[in-house]
C-alpha cells in the first residue's frame, strides 16, 4: 500500500525558506547566479535562509545534516534546492526520517533522490524550481516558471499547464560578468498517445537516470503494486542518454513490474544539448524523436494501455512547470489538458 500523503501547509509572504545544496554546491563556484536566485525569492516576499553547505563543497553527511536542520526547524516553511548534481544517492543514508516535518521541498534532476525518499514517508514535494537554474536565470526567471513555483509554494489553486511557444535548452556562461539569456527555439508542442481517458493520481517518478540509480541500489523503492493509479513523470538530463539507454532503463523497470502500474505518463521535453554543446536543429529534433520512439517501444511491451503525453515542459527545460510530487495531477486525454492541483 502506498503512503498516505500529508497536506502541505502553504508558504506565505514573510516566511523563512531554506536554500540548500544537497548535491552540487554550485553557489560556491557561481555566487553571482546564486545571489540572483535569492533576490527573486526576496521579491516573492520570502526570507531565504542559507546553511553551512549551501555555498561549500561538502561530504554527504554534512549535506544531510543541513537538510535535517532545515526540515526540523518549524520557523522554516519550505526547502529549496539550489541545483542538482550526481551523488545525492549517498546523502540519503545519513537522513533521519524522525526529524522530517511536512513542508514543501522543491528540486528536480539529482533531487529526484530526495523527492522519492520523501514520497516514501508520505511527504509530498515539488518537482522543479531550481533557485539557480530557473530563478537565477540570466535576464530573470521566465514568467511561466515563476508563476508555477509561486502557485506551488503559496498553494493558490489549480494550474493548467500549456506548451510554451518557445523554449531554451542551451547553457549560459555562469562565469561571465554579464551572461546573456540562452537562445530560444520554437516548441514542438505536446504529442498525445492514446488520449482516451481522464486520469487523476499522485505523481511519482522524476529524472529517469536517477530513478534507474535508485532501482539499482534497491533502496526506497516500494513494491510495484504501491504505485498503481499514480501518474508517472519521466524526464532526462543534460547528459542526453541515447534512445537505446532510455529503452533499456524503461525495460528494466518493466521487468520489475513497474510500468504497468501507471495509467498515465508525462514525458518531459527532452534536452538535446549536452553541457555547452550546440548541435544543429535537425539533430536535436532527431534526438527527441528517437527518445519518443524508445518510450513508446517500452510501454508497448510492458504497459500497452498507458496514456502518454510527450514534450511536457518539466525538468531540464526552460520554461519549467512545477508539478506536485506525491500531490495530484489530472491528465485529461479527450480535452488534451494537464492540471496540477495545488
């Protein structure tokens, strides 16, 4: 049986919010970008609170200590990750579930580790909302990204997601004194596979590579039956896994009996640029098409009845919609609509 999820209290103007680096301490290397993100939080009326490892490269135990301090402090009403990384899996064993208080945690990418860990405790969270990538964005946060995070933190009501007209996937030079915003390109639009039903359920999933690491480690993964009726979220990172890798990771989850438990799947708009790489538009479109084919192949073999929405603006893309992780999302196939319930 899956956990019973707690109700997250809303954040209000004037509240203190923790800003932590549970993975890569990017603020240590790019303080100007970090400061831009903090300024946006202050512009929302919030009071950012930093911890010893927010701006310092530290070991897993030290980062875990800061996370526990943030969750245990009742005066801190939300916890936001600065960015992802690649080793948060090693932080989780140092966490003490007994000190966790239900409050919003916002993160994605490597933070899928912590999102999933909290999910197992019945603590819903926010998939998205990096303080450096999206709030500290050169030129200011995208209006959709900021509005989505505001709705998630302040719990202002349902948010109907929509495809962006244009999006960005290239990196900006964080070391530059005056970094320019990343160039934008036309959005391909969402594509729907078997949009014949309406599904409302709690979100589980996140970054595919990190989910695969969790499955490999065999920790904090529940019996497949516990995910029945959930909406599966999948997105890939700037490491641009090949279509073959994506298929194999999903195949492995299918062999575990997982894929068949999800009646609806949201697949993020795949980033087709590795760090500071700028492949031509035709190559990027081919990468995304190959990934869609890989996802369809895996679900065709293990969950042929699943409804799948491709190229949703979640995860490693800009703008970015924030989704309730453990909270409810409605995927309405006939209306071609996705709604986040806050």
